[in-house]
C-alpha cells in the first residue's frame, strides 16, 4: 500500500535559510508527492543569539516555491502580525508551535485574527503533557468559527535524559483522538526523535497507531542546517524511509477495535518500562548512599510500610491484591539486587 497516497505527508526544512536552500530542497521533495512544503520563517528560540529565522523575506521565497513547483506551502505563526503577513502572502496552511499552544491568551488572539479564514490550521501539542491545554486550543479556534483543524503530536519536553529528544507519551495523543475523533492527528517524528536515525521507527509507530500523516523536517544539506541539523533528513533519506514504512490494512470494524486496544496496551507498556527504569535509578542512588554510610540493604520497617501502602492503593484502584503483592515483591527484589551489586563493588574497592 503506497504510504504517500494514504496519509498526509508534509516535509521541508526546519527553517527557511535562503532562496537557494528552499528551491534545492523543494525540487527534490516534489518527487515524493508531498501534500505541503513546510518551512519556518519566524523561529522561536530558547535562548537569544540563536538563529531566529529570516523573517518576512522568507514568505516571498515560499511564494516562489509554490509557483515554481506547484506545491502548497505552510509556515508557523506565533503572533497576529505573523498571521496577517502569512495570509497576505497567500500561504496555504499555518501551524501553531508548541510554545504558542502553551499560552491560552496568545492562542485566543491568533484564533480571533483567523476568523473567516478557510485555510487549514494545525496545532502542535503544548510543550508540557497537558491534554486539556491542547484540547483548549482547538476549542478556542472552533469558537471562532475555524473548523479545518489538525493536531500535530511532537512529543513533550523533559528534563531527564531519554532515548529521544522529546518524550512521545503516545497515550496523550490517543486520549486526544478519543476526545476529538474527527480531528486528523499528524505526527512530527523529527522533534520526537532529535536524531535522524530514530525518525523511521517513530514514523512507523505513528502509522501503527493510525495517525493520519507525518510532519517531517527535510533539508537538502541537513548537516549544514542552521537549526535542528541532527534531526533533519536529506530528501533522498526521507524517500528511503517512506519506502520502508508499512501502512497496516484495516479489515473490519471488530478487528480495528481490538487493534486499537492492543495499540493502547503497547503505549502503556512503554510507559511502564520508562517508569520502572526511573524507579531503579532511584534504587541505585539509595544503594550508593547506603554504601557511603555503611548501612544494611534491607530496612524491614520501611519495606513493610511501603508494601502495605502500595497494596492499599492497588485495592482502591480495584487491582488484585495477589497481583499487586507479586509485582511489588519483584520490584523490591530487583532493587535489592541493584544495591547488593553496588555494596559488593564498594567492598571490593576498599579491600584493594
């Protein structure tokens, strides 16, 4: 099944850097039958001094890309001034970035400025995992009579180091679809990944979760990109990824339903693994503390209090007491194993 013909594929550089860069990238991406060519004109940066986009001149370059290659163009807006300039330039689709979605006042102002506009609008999830804040942005646009809306799932910023740049937290996207089933859900694998090597696996996961499209950063010279160089793909690499993606065929309503449940279980299992990883990292720190202060591994009073509290909480959530007992005993045993290993290494080092 041809992926491009069955999903919305949006691609282009993170930032518009020059007319030459946009034209070289667009000429190669046109072969992939992308629905929209994307490029950031105004770039909200975390720290001053970083490249913040070329500004309004980039709109003219996007106009020329559109007329030369016949590809509809899209850009990010973060203020009513951006909206006014983009509409005047005939941009075909706009999106709100994650920082903008976080601010309800700004979302309301932008929604008001788009009253009566019929072009598609995409809204990225807020930077923090707040489903209500994301839904609220859509409600504000709907109240302004704007209904041609899509959601972009780009993951959530986290402080701790994880495999990806952003935590995908797929469950929030699934919950969003449950609340707004008619709203197309687009995945931004570039921002979740942070590195181009992860883009394919994240894209496949999104398709397996029945996302409606992909929003991917592509630059004809990604290593020289002024922004997000590590996560951008060359058009040829993007083509290779698209060719490898598998679009699962839906057979009937009953199978769709059970697959949806299975997909949700997959997401919860991934979340469980991350939580257990974080839990064991704390156990490691406790083991290091005990080694430093020459404390015994097993603190019986603490363990009994912890187990009783967890069993009570499990009972409140209608979980089987036997299941909870076995689960927390396994977790406790693994914590002991970790701490024993630390104390053993510490003892060996002291004996040398």
